[in-house]
């Protein structure tokens, strides 16, 4: 398993992966303070999720669904999800 820090390191040569066969899987990113969000961009590699949710939280306990995605194509892709709200965790 790859460390979660690989998900946000800005290096296209690294990645985070969930434990195979465990569904649902999730990853939370701490933005350090509440930020006004307009989009969440996810760069997927070939083994990716066809369906997923983007959620936001300010306390890392109570989550709000900002976007639900279904039917994503397998293979390398970049998903740009329009969202709105102010959240510390995504």
C-alpha cells in the first residue's frame, strides 16, 4: 500500500491506492484551515473509481456531499469537479 501523502504530493509518478477489495475506501485531505472551494481536481491513473463522492467537512467528523460522480471511464483521466462551500477537510 502506498502512503496517503502520495495523493497530494504533486508528483504524477507517485500515487495513493486503497486496499484492494475494500469498498468503500476514502481519503481525507486537511487543507490546514477552511478554504472557499470552487473545484476539486482528481488525476486518476488507470485503476480508478468509476463512481465516487467528493465531500467537505470543517471538523473531520460531519461530512457534506459536494459532488457525486458515476460512470467514470477506466484509464488515465483528470476529473474537474465544480463544488462550492467553505471547508477545511475534503
